[in-house]
C-alpha cells in the first residue's frame, strides 16, 4: 500500500471525461495496481479511481521543479487517469501482508447457506456451482448458473450498501476474464437494499434481489421438520 498526499489536479480520459481542479488530496496505490484519489469529506468513496488491471507510469518533476505527472492506464480499455502533481507533502509505502478476508456475521453466513440450498429462490432452473467460489481477491459468496446455463455471481449482504455493489463489481471484472465462465452477470442479494446501492447496481447491469430471511428459514424448516 502506498499513500501519497499531494497538491494535484486529476483528469480522466475514456468513454467519459472528468476533471478535478488542483487541491490537496490523498492518492492511494494498492498492491493490485488500483489507484484512487480521495478528499477529506467522502468517507470511503474516492473522487476518482482506476480499477485493475492497470499500469502506472510516473514522470518526475521537470528540471524547473514545476510539476510531476502520473498516468494510470487501464490495460484492457485504454482509459487513462492523469494526475498532475504540483507538490508532494507525504509519500509513504507499507506492506500490509495477506488479508484474512471478511468474516460474515451469523445472519449473513446463514443467508448464504440457505440461498445455496434453495438456489431456485433466484429463479426457475438455477443450479449451484459452489459456495465461496475462490478468486484472487477473495471468495464470491455463490457461483451458480441460470436456466440458460449462463454463469451468475451472487454477493449476499444483510444490508445492501454501495460498497457491496463495488465489491461485486470487482469480482465480476475478474470472473469475466475466465473464458470458462464468461460471460458472468451479477446478482446483489440482501435483506434490505439501500436506494443508492440499487441505482448503482442497475447502472452496472447487476440484478438486485431482496431476501426474506424468515421465509428462507421457513423453507429450511419445512425441509427438515420430518
């Protein structure tokens, strides 16, 4: 993990263009190659970012010490994030080491178990591939196939927030690189889905499913009563 605090302006060049005027910002460079730019007033959400796979090219300050330039290029799309750096206030790197991953709470873990057992809740003809499908950035809650045989990745939350949609988006980007699985579409499933999360999911082509925990438990109880 590399953390840089710098006065910089930022331009995004791709399908859409965006410009951030000069200000002091936090630049975060992660081990997976992703680069994100943060302000001091937006909680976890960056002002702009580039997801992996991408490359970072750093041009040092010119001979007059005026500006430095970072160019982050997405390997597949060619879209670019260009940072024009006027002043570096802090540049610090630290190796975080392997992360054990998120430990789900009891309800979330049980939701995953119940939905895997009753995968038809998502639609007629659905079949389970496996729970906790492994990827390089962590396990996908459920990988399944729909009635047409297409691959579906399911992210399960007790409360569906924007960060859950972002998490599923990263999984989908990775899974769709596997020719044995692609194309892979996403389903964001939760007991409650916030309106902002639903809007973001819809914009990214991700289906939203509201789970009724009590009803799923009822299904479980009906199957185990006798």
